[in-house]
C-alpha cells in the first residue's frame, strides 16, 4: 500500500493494537531529546499508520460474504476440504469456529486469543503477527458433496441442496485431475500480502483438525481481473489485459441480476449468497510465446498493448461484434475468446481469478503455470456451464490452454456479528 511504502515499514498487528490500545502509548515519544520536527514526523507516522491499519481491513460480517464484490486483492490462497466428521453438529461447530477466527484475522488480529500456556501450542501460528490485515477477505463455500457423496446423505442435508449446486457436467477440452478438483468445503483467502492469505488458510486448516482435511490447495499471485471501477485492469500470463469487461461492484443492477442468489432462486439459506466455480487452467505458455502478435490478438479479439477491441484504440471502447473489415470478415474473429464469451447477456459472470505457477512440468520440460479461474454467479447451470461449453468447443485459445482442475461451491450469504457463515443451512427443515 502506498502509504506503507512511504513509511518504509508495514503496519503490524501489534502496532495497530498499540495505536488503538487504551494506553495511547503509541502517540508518545521516548524520553527526552526529540526535536519538534521529529516529534511532528513521529505523530504523522502514527496518524498514517492509524489510517493504514484501518484501510487495510475489510469487514468480515455483512449481508454478503466479502471476497466477491469487494475490490480484488493481489494474492490468493485457495483450499478445498474433505470432511472427516460424521455428524452435522461437528460441521456446525467447525463453521462457527471458522467464522470466529476469520473475523479476527480479517480485523488484523491473531486467529485466537493470545495464550501464554507454555505447555500448549499457541492459538495462532504466528507468521502474520507483524503484518497488517492486508485487506484480507475469507470466503467460505459448500460443495455438492457436502449434501450427498456417493449416494449417501452423510449429514441429513440432501433435501437442502440447491438445484443450482448440481455437479458441473463433463465439458469439452478438459483433462481434469481428480486430486485438484471437488471438495466438501472451500476457503478462498485473498490479501495484498501472500503471507497473510497463507496464514489464514493454515490457521483455519489447523482449527479443522479431526473434522476436515485439505483435499487440494492453490496459491495465486497477481489478480487477473478487476472487480471495481477504481482498480486498473491487470494482465494475465498471456500478457493481455484481463477484466476489462468484467462485472464491477459498482454495477449494482448487474450484480443483482447475475451474481447474488435471490429469494425464490432456491432454498432460503442461500438468499444473498452466490456460486463459485474454480477452474485450474494450465497455459502452454512456451507455445503461446512463439505465436505472432497478430495471431495472439486474433485469438483474444483485443489488442495486446492497449486492451482495446481489435480495430479500436481505447481499452473500454464498446465491443462491436457486428463490425466487418473491407473484405467482409468480422473485425473480432468468429473464434476469438471475447466474441465467444459475449454471446448471451444471460451468461454474464463476475470473474475473480489469479495467475499461478506450480513450478516445472518435468515430463514436458515446461513451466506449469496459468490461470486459476474463479467466477461468481447466480446459477452456474445457466452461466458458467453453457459459456464454457461454447468456449471448450470453439475458442481459439484452446490451442494454448488446458483445464486441469474444476470445483463448484455454493457460498452462503454473509454472517452478522455473533453468527456464522452457513448458519441458516442448519436451521429448520
Ligand atoms: C486461460 C484462460 C483464459 C484467458 C487467458 C482469458 C483471457 C481473457 C481476456 C484477455 C479477456 C478480455 C478482457 C476482458 O474483458 O476481461 C477475457 C474476457 C472474458 N473471458 Fe476469458 N480468459 C480465459 C478463460 C475464460 C473462461 C474459462 C471463461 C468462462 C467460462 C472466460 C470468460 C470470459 C468472459 C465472460 C469475458 C468477457 C467478455 C466480454 O463481455 O467482453 N474466460 N478473457
């Protein structure tokens, strides 16, 4: 964050405690010798630190879970969990503990109360003690297998499963690895500091011990979308601006129409929630890097440097799909990614993905890198699935990408203070 950079140091959780603590000690200088100027500078530092510490916190509680329409951060730690619990009450206890710890961490506090019992492990693993909240958001989701797994209704929740939480059918052009797909529960932790995001998932996994185990996880660096008009458009690993035509939080009517589940869409416990689809998309970047600029642009349908639609100069110029060249060919090619992604207004989604690299693919001698695609929508059966079916069949990008992981989660609405995310699922019939 710019102010932190100006300060030359991070605003630690301990600093924040000191600054906001009852003693007010943070405002006084050490004994004697300080000139008026240094005193003033120190007071300014404290003021800056105070506003930075506040700026870096995103409220955990609210009508919707954070991490969907809140401005996208730079780093991701995503994890899917398999439940080992046998009773619904154990799942409830886990969700309650997760929300409590998540609320604390999003406020820049340790996951649990500091304990000084030297014969017990601490209630927080510690690696984020000196870091700011870094705009941490923690978003919880429920996979289809929470409701029914191998035909078994493990927790008596089968009748509460929303129709929209139907398994994603097999789609063209995918080569999915089971070990990087699915899961009963998920945690999406996003922050501007990768250590803060990692710390959140690590501590939540620790809290889950004996009830749930990590099935797979994915680290993401560098956002590949913008979710607010106040953000600039970032670039993906193909070097193109990504997120230009994304739904933005300020488009409240689009958010309402395409992202948030509404009363009457399905069971009421999902009202105000949304559905998350995650796809691990490997990019064959060595192949892509040998493709001419012209072909790269024709595959996407936009210019590489500006992000403008082909034939236009401005990034945000409207995508005119009817425009033809002098030779009668469509300006935005038939098989281009943006044309195929923009076929139906009803399929619009909010994208919130991240670039990833998992080191080398030793067999092929290539980098294992790509896009960890995440999108949110009101009903994946009507949005992601038809969209990806079309892309999987015809997208010019298919030569350079491969979907290797897939997961779907229903993210319930946010919790109010004292409550926990997913509480309504366990209430009533
Ligand atoms: C590695 C894979 C992918 C890459 C590199 C990629 C890249 C891009 C780029 C560069 C744009 C143009 C800028 C923008 O408007 O954001 C774009 C737009 C878009 N992409 Fe992708 N994308 C990928 C996968 C997907 C997938 C899997 C979906 C959905 C199933 C998708 C849906 C969309 C949509 C809806 C748009 C906006 C189209 C419009 O309204 O103009 N993309 N993508």
